[in-house]
C-alpha cells in the first residue's frame, strides 16, 4: 500500500500475446489516469511485445 500523501501505486504490466509474462512498476495515479501500454521484452517468446496494465 502507498504511504499517506503518496500518489504512486504499484501496477502490473501483462503481455498481450501470451498472458504469462509480466513486469511490475509504479505510476502516478493523478497524472496518468489511463492504463499504461509499453513495449517490453517477453523472455518466453524471445521478442519485444506489447504489455498492458492490468488491475
């Protein structure tokens, strides 16, 4: 959980192609309302794939 007064929250980025590869990161909820989408490396597929934020 975030400390009092902090706006950053831990999120999980899940691969859209296989669904089992994921990364964890933080984001500022006040500045970024929409879900993150980043190109990250998938070690199972051995290529860069689109990873989306999942709740």
